[in-house]
C-alpha cells in the first residue's frame, strides 16, 4: 500500500554535496499546496534556516509544469493542480554536524529537518521514504544506518522506509556509507553502533560499555520506552564534539582518539568524555524526548519555541550522564569528582552566573546560549553546567532531608510515570510541584533561589554531608580546570590578566575580557591584539607568564593593537580569583557519612 505522501532521497552528486529529493503528494491542497522547510531542529535551539540550502526546485503534475511562488524564506506555494503534485529539489549538504546534513564521496548523513519539505495540512499523514544510493561502482558497498521503520528495505539496506507522520519522519536521521557496525542487546531491544570516519575503535568494548550505561538508565527509570531498536550513530573526526538526541537514536561527533583503541584497557579522559556524551543522549530518551515540555509536543519548527525548563531537560540530564559513569564502575571516584569539579569551575569562571537565572537562561537559549559572543561569560550562565549543579544540589538535598529514603531518582521515575509514559506535556511549574509531591518537602525556597534566582548554589555544606570536601582555589596554571583531589599547596595566587587569550596566528588576541579583571580595568577590550608587556614581545604562548612575572601590586605597560591602531595601557595584574574547584573524599568519615556517600555514588 502506498502512502499519499512519498519522498525519494538520492545523493545525486556526492562530489557537489547534493541530495535530490522527489516529493510526491497524491492529494495536494485544491486551493494550492504550501510546502515549508523547518528552520530549526528539536534539541538544538537556534534558528538555522535550513531552507538556505535548497538549490533548485521544479514542480509538475500530469506531465505539466506547476507554477509556484515563494511566500517567505522557507515556504513555497504551488498553483492548484488537478492530480498528484511532484516536487523535485536539490539540497546542498556540507555541514559536518549532528544538526544538519553532510554528503561527500565517503558518506551521506542527513536529518529530515534538512531534507524534507513539510506538506502543510497533511502533517499527520503517513509517508514513504525511498532511500537510493549514489550512482556508480564506487558506492556499491554503501549501507544505510537509520531507525526509520523499514518498509520494503532490508535491514541496513537502501530501499523503502516509512514514517507514521511528519514528526516521526524528521526524528530519525539517516547515515549512508561504508560505516563500521556492531550490535548488542539491552532490555530485549536490539541496539547498535555505527561508526563513520577513520578510526581504530574496539567495537566489542564499546558495545559492552554502552550496554552497561544503557542498563543503568533503564534500571533507574524502571523501563526502556517502547521502541523497536536503538542506534548510536557516530562520526569520528580529528577534532570535534557534539551530540543530538532522537526518539530511538542519537547522532554523535567525537574525536577518533576518544574512542577506545583495541587492546587498551583504561578509560582515558577522551573515552570518559565519549561515554559521558553517549550516556547523556541515551538519558534523553526519557528526559526531553518523552518527558517533554508542553511547548515541544507540537513544536512549530518554523520559529522559536520557548521554555523555561531547559535547566531540567539539559541540566538534570548532564548531572546523570556523568553520575552513571561512576554508578556503573566505568570511572573511579576521583575521576568522577574531577568531572564534577570541572563543571563547578566552569560555572564559577563566568560572572554571568550572578546576572542570569537558570530559568532565564532556558528561555533565552535561542539568542544567548546558542549565540554566545565575547561577552557571554560576563552575561549568561549555562543551563547545562549550572543546571547539572542545581540537579546535584536538589538530589543531595532530597537525600539529606529524607534521611536517604528518597532521591532525585524517585523524582525522575515519577516524572516518567506521570509525563513520559502518558506523553503528558510538562508545564512550567510541573517539575517543582512533582518534586514536592514525591518528597513531601517544601522546596519552594530552593527553586526560587537555584532556578529563578542568581544566588550561589551552596554546594559545600551539602557535599560535606556526603563526605566530600569542597574548596575553591586560584587556578594553579591556565590549564587548571579543577580536580577530584584535595588542593595541593596554598601558594599565593599568581597575578593574572583577567582575560581569555586566543591565538591568532601565534599572536595573543583577547577572546574574552572578564568583568572586574585587570585587563578590563586597564581599558583593554576583546579583539585587541597584545603586542608587548613591559617592553617584551607578547605571544599567545607567553602572555600569561609575562603577566605572572609582574611583582605583586606593581603595574606594567601593555601595548596592543585595537583594529589597526597601536595603543598603550597601564595594567595592574590582579591575583588569580578563587574560581577553581577541588573535590575530594573526606578521610575517615563517620560510618553514616560513608554509607550516604556510597548510596549516592552507587559504590560498594
Ligand atoms: Zn542534551
């Protein structure tokens, strides 16, 4: 049986990065059919105007050309026609990210939001998708990795797939090429990983580690949401990082060196990051794909959709992504504490945390978090990083106040039961009221301060209750992001510039000038290129050392270019702020403290 809407996708010219899509609409709107390209993709809150990549478009019906007129940047209106309307268009695909589409002679990848025009008025109709390989002998080895439902296609094959409606159609990205592929099973559901790009990964180890992480999330929520199978789609590159969640798959980009090499047994920092990313996206199967904001249930992909809850969907997910690494024994305690300390450091290093609340950060994600400029650290706070810390504070508070009877895990299960399983959208106040209902605690003040306010989260006393030491120290060096160990020395803080440097062909350009820092006080600005400090040539490599060598309390002359004008500044370096977090296991804790700690971290 064929659907009334069908899309055929063919990489018509991998060399030119062009997909050709042929869309057939059996019963177009009698008044004239409108087709619209999405401007954003769920999970990535930025207007991306995917329509800009549409290169050519023709339409015909019954052998006759059909006229069309563009209505706005992403909408096309076709003249009324008697019968089936066929629209053929090409899409330029050269964005190697998880959010768009990419095609060359080595592989093709696309999200439906980049390729599929929406048939206005027929969004609920089922559609057929025919995937075709590129022409030529070079492509005979290509296969397909997607969680789109096969129709006539064989498993991993080109051919006919289907989707129940437009929403589903655009939530199953497609990878085509000569990827590596391995399968494993979790909760009776087939899982797989497909890796594109050159790599030397130990597929067996990947499968067993992923299986363990998947099981840990399933154990916490009580069940895997209903799905036929799940796919980790991985693009391995020299340098890159990112992931995007879908209803039964995820697309990931990582460094090939982050993947575990054959014969290697330890969890490197790179592999720890990869596992954290995979864990994060899998957790989204519940938290945001099914437990989702009311506003996302019928999300209009043609314009921004706001929610004040991204701190919960991204922050809580970020909290559990790393927590599951220690709970499954993938990393040691010190390694987990290091990850946590680094999140705290990240938040502490931006004074934006004192100006923007998590609620506002969530709401303005579109124009602020996703469009960060040189002032971002001074103006905004990340709903990922601070959101994860708010989740930590909430978890520890619940554990503490209920004497270990309950935790955030219970809240997540309740959210799943109430909102996820039943697909009942989460309204703005629902999470807070559910937390209070499940725990019986009055946490109104906590939410006012942590979510709607800009007070510092008081983590130190909470962590101490669980046998974890917490201290903020001046950074020992520019690379010091914090640690999972007690701080070593109490040396005096180094004098610092109060700016972040980026290398511009080796020259020291100011990427960020921090509020209240020495650079800002001296009048230096982001974009300035430092030429000399105290008469010595400055480079990206030596700036911090030159500043650190200035005697305490002394001033130094700085020369810098602003645009093409040479300027002189009188700089007084300031002591490095106490913005670098160290966490450690407190020694010889009382037995009840140790037992709380073990229960939280899933130890022993
Ligand atoms: Zn996420």
